[in-house]
């Protein structure tokens, strides 16, 4: 990537060099099935890391391990050098399917994290309104989620996760349920939000273009049992334009790694099913 | 769990007359009024036995007299209704509270479910009235007996529906609350209870229906002075057909009010406003 070095610009706010999240030899079994073989990585403070991989490779599982919803079978997972033992308000989560609370208005969904902390209602609303404004939801504070479009629901979910001020924002395929137009719009917005929020972000995605457009680093996972097969740094300033040739080059590079991996997985799968068929006949 | 209905609103239970206007309203009223008029005429002109089928006007008159100061005892109808309602609402409240707690416990723990499912499945179909003789021997003719009958009639439905509501709930809702640092107590009140609200409403509605039927029957066996069931039973001893029919009419009207108007109001203020569908 010698081409890029000439163009390195100081990253906005500078992704720090202190490791925020460290994974050491993470292994995860579901029953007897090995889902994660060996994952080791380090995610720095204020870094935006995208994790990409073939479907079913366990990228969401890795995110849930960081979130504390699931436990690793082996290995060590640290946040601020402290082992992760369960979910906590230092990590905010946004799911593909939004998971809003339908009985709460937009404003109450967004303030919930602060309500739970016991923050005064007035202060909670003030802090919520900031993120409601930045996510473009002003005017919808009193609407119930069922009346919102998919893109707006996702904005509520993002505002909800940012309002209680987590150090790390975990995004689980945040644009997966959105149509293309809404998605492109949200990607632009997320870049600006990130500049504003200045947090560590870990995003799971299966879209290479999303990953290269948003992230400082893209980790590519292998198919199951998963390992990290590539760690690509994208040293381009934000906001990024998908037509930028350098961005295209990264996109092609990662796509190539990914399709080689998918090809390998598919041929293995075919061999296995052919073997099973021969055994059957 | 509840399905959001932003795009397609499935108004399965909406009986508003809007699309057909007055026609439906007239049809509905006619189905109640016309048979009553026929009954009235047949009874008055001796086409049917006037003792077994006293004219509706006489029945209503009897109800009117019995709810006034010259009733026997004075204001009798009000007392009967008040006692029945007291027993019903106490029993239902107990059933909703205890049923919700047990249902949540069963829903949250797979092990508890495996242990308790069979016993609940066995007890659920036992007609509540079958317990009444036992309760009568244990407690005697007392409000507690009828309240317990109401409780038993409603509680199994509550447990069952709440447990399945929890099972249907998106576990990610709990995750979101956990990652906000919510305590178990906060998760219970802020996520689980509102999350299963559509099921709570359905359970309460079904449970109230069962309980209402069980109550009237239990009052015939286990009430000594007041209650609509007692009123009908007592009237049958004296062959007061008008009181019997009056009691039946009151039961029908009160049951309708409870199930549709009262619970309907709660529904409109909660799940309908939220745009989630009630599970039935």
C-alpha cells in the first residue's frame, strides 16, 4: 500500500494508539461445533473497525462476545485491560433489526439508558435531544416506533445507544435491513456522527463498500471455524467518496480476499455433500 | 411477541361499522330488539307460557323495583352486583398478579418450564367448579371461597399466556436493557412487563371470561346472601322467573362491559397506541 502513504492525512481526532479492546486467542464452541477457531486482535481507542466475513462465519457472535451477551469458550477478551464478564453501559449496541421498545416514544426510547442510570429526567431529555437532533429525528420525539420507517427506526437505535455515552459503540449489521437509498444516506450520516461522538466503533457488516467507506481498519474473518485472515488499514480522510480510486482499490483488495475465502468454503462444502451423497448411495 | 403493524394494520377484531355505515348498526340493534318484541307480544297474547316466559317489560320492571328502596331487601340488585363484582375483581387481581409472576418465572427458566408444564397442563382443563366442594369444606360459605374459585378459573390461563409471551419475546430487548446497565428489577418492570403487555391483556380478557362464568356458578353453591348467582338460585327456589331472567340479562350486560368496554379501554390506551398487535 505504498500508494497510500503519500496521502496519509491526520485522522480526525486521531484514532488513539491505546488498545481499547483486546482479544487473545478467542475460541467459541456452540455445543460441539467449533464456531471460532482462534481470534486475536486489538482495537484501539476511537478507532472505527469493520469486521467482515462470509455469512455464518460468526462475526455477530464475536460482537456479542465483546458486548458480553455471550461468553468465549477459551481465550481472553479485555476492555480497558479488564476482562469482559457481561454486558455493561460502557458498550452500546445497535442491532440490524433495531430492537426498539414499541411501548416507548422516540424520546423515551432514547432516554432509557439515562433513566436506568437514574439521571434526572430534565437532564436526560436534554442529552437525548442532542442526539435526536444529530440523527435527524427532531419533530418525532413523541412518535411511537411503529409509526416510523426502517431508516428512522435505525436512527432511534443509534441515538439510543449514543445517548448514555458508551465508550464503545457496537453495530451489528446496522444497515442490513434498510433499502439502498436509506442506507447510503445513513452511511454519510454515520461518518458525521462518528466525528461528533468520537468513540471506538466496531461494526459488523457483509458489505465491503460499507466497510471501506466507514472504517479505519477492516478485519476479514474466514468461514467457520473463523480466524482473522486479513487486517486492512484504510488511511483515507472522512467523509469518503465511494468513487475515490484509492477507496476502490481497497474495496477490490478486500473483495478478492473475501471471494477467495467463500470459494474455498463452497468447494469444501460441495466436497462434503458429495462425500455424504456417495456414502448414502 | 407483539408484531409491529406500521405497514399493514391487521384490524382483525375491529368491529367498527365505518365501511357499511348505519346499516350494520341497525342490523345489530334489530337482532337484539326484534326477538325481545316478539317475546313480549307472544307472552302478552298467551302464545307462550307467560309464567315460564314472562314478558321482557315485566322483567325490566322487576329489576327496577328490586334496585330501588322498596326492593326485598332494599336496593337488592345493587347489593348483588356489588358482591359479585367484589369477588370477581379480587379474584382477577390475584390471578393476574400471581399468574404473571409464575408465568414470568416459567418463561424465563427452561428448567422450571420442564418441571411445571405437565402439572399446569393437567390442572388447566379441570372445571373450576369441581374445586368448589373442596373449598366449601375447607373454608365454608364465605367470600374467600368464591374469590378462590374466581382465582383458580383465571390463573392457569394467565400463567400459560404470560409464559408463552416471554418465550416469544425478542431476547435482544433484554440485551439492550442489560447493556444499558439495567438491574434485574429494572428489566422486569421496564422491559418484561411492557413487553408482555399484549399477552397480559389477552390473558386478562380470557381469564375474566372464565372467571365470570365460574363466579356465577360458585355463588349458586357457596353464597348465602348476595351475588348474582345467589340471586338466580334463590329466585328459582321461589319460582321467580322474572328475577331469574333479570339476573341472566344483568350477567350478560356486565360480562360484555367487563370484557369489551373495560379491557377495551386499557387496550386502546396501551397496545393500540403503541401499534402492536394483541396475541390471541
